[in-house]
C-alpha cells in the first residue's frame, strides 16, 4: 500500500508538529497533498478511471477548503504550509 502508518506518522511529524497531532490543518493538508499526488500519477496511466477521478476532485476540494480556513485564521501558517508543500496558491 502506498500510504502506511509509518508514512502517515512521518507526514504528521514533519507538518503537524508531532506524530500524534493528526488533526491540525497543516497535517491534514500535507496528507491530502500526498494522496492527491499519488492519485494524479494513477490518473495519468488510467485516464478512464472515473471513480478515482471523482475521489481526486473531492480531495482537491477538501484541501482547498482547509487552505481557505487556514488563510482566514492565520495567514503566516497558511504561507508556511503553501511554501513547504510547493503549492501554487
């Protein structure tokens, strides 16, 4: 499996401030970004996989909503996570 417990813990440690801090906006955005990157690669090979395309669209929307929330609440944390993940917006 592409996303196991060790990889999740590593993402949460790097972006959430600790391996147990799984609910912070930064850690969730990082997790969604990792999953989006994986699904994007899958979609490049399997263009007709519509269920995966729908899941990918949903993940992008969830990440956008979290980014909007973070931008409204704390602009410095928003800028830091966008820079760390290399997102365009």
